[in-house]
């Protein structure tokens, strides 16, 4: 029930929802809305190809920090990044990162 509620909230509040592998880069689920935002099919691709080197570094650091158990670690983090799109200007977005392990 909790997972269904989470999925419903993601659908309501997020423009797109996708999962990445433990490497914090490989896109492992398909979301046509995300594909539309970046202008390409993303399933099986690398999220980092749509991020600057600095945003990629920040994403990895955020995921690594979430993995290390501590009182300060969060189960969900909002990370502002800029997506580099195939066509059109880059777009500022907030990645809502949730640890679902």
C-alpha cells in the first residue's frame, strides 16, 4: 500500500518518473514524459549524457551519501540540475531522488 501511495504521489507531483541503476546513471525504466523532455529515448542509456560534468558529480555524491547509513542520511533528496536536451535549450529541473532499495 505504501509503494502504491508513493507511485500515486510521484505521478501527481512529478513531470516524469524513471529509475536508475545503482551506478546512479543507467536508466532502467521507460518514461515517455522524460524522453520527451530530453528529446531522446533514455531506456538503457546513461543519465549523465544529459548532465554537465558538475551535475553528474553532484548526483553521484548525493547517491553515495544516501547509501552510507547514518542519522543524517535522507531517504529522499531534491537535487537541482540542468538537463542538456537533444534539441532546444537546456532546461533546469529538480531531480527528486528516492532510495527505494
